[in-house]
C-alpha cells in the first residue's frame, strides 16, 4: 500500500486571497473613480483632480472620495446646471453601473492568486 503525503498551506492560501482581494478592491475603486470623473461637473477641473481612492485592508473596504470644500455640495445639488454629460450625484450614480465590473476585478485578482 502506498502512502500519500498532503501538505496543507491554509494560512498561506488565506493570506494570498486577502492580499489579492485588497488589490482587487483598489482596482475596483480606481475603476469607479475613473467612471465618476467622466461625470463630475467641471469649472476649473479642481474637483475632478481631487478624486482619490483608498483601501482599508483590515476591514476589506475601499473608498472613493473627492476632497474639495465644495465636493459634497456639488454632488448633492440636483438643481445646479452642468455641462452635457456632467451631473450631480457623479459618484453615487456610477456605483450601481460599475458594480459588476468591480466584482469581476476582485474575482480576477483572487483567481490569479490561486494559480
């Protein structure tokens, strides 16, 4: 009877998956940022340039933000007039539209880590 050996690297696999998921979150957040930049109202471009992404690897969450004193007001003001294709809710509006692509980016990073 032959004897088989099995080495379980569960901790290493879990760590690789978490790292890959964090990379995927960052890629997903950058994708959402790029999509929202196509809609952000432009006067001088300051608001568009202030867009940034971040990932909290402990909580496994990603954020997309715009950092100007008026970013929230511009995002929420549904009565303001903007150039064609530019709109209020420029960040909130792209989230449901990009959700599938973000999920695919995360999944691709995890698959790549498991090869």
